[in-house]
């Protein structure tokens, strides 16, 4: 389960692969950060499942390196 606050790099929730995270999105909670170590050359897949959408929900995933530089959007 996702733990708040995790809306900044410094508060990122640690996750591992394979694995999953569950959580809730609200209008006041616009960003969530997660930290995962990876193996060079290995491919990873992320899937987002929306159970109930009661608003104008937009999902975006951005991947940053260990220096917090954007590497994929």
C-alpha cells in the first residue's frame, strides 16, 4: 500500500520488481514518487488499473535517474 506523504523525491516509497503498489488518488494529491533499483539491460513493465474514475483523472509516468534527472516521459 502506498504511504503518504510521497509527493517529493525525498519521500518516495520504495518498491521492488516484481511487485505491485495499491493506493488512492484524490484531487489534493497530484504527485506520487516511488523509488526502485533496477538491473542494467533488464526491461520493466508498469500497469495502471483504475477501479473507479469519478473525475478528470490523468495518469502520467516519468522516469528519473538517481540524480533526479528526467530520463523518460
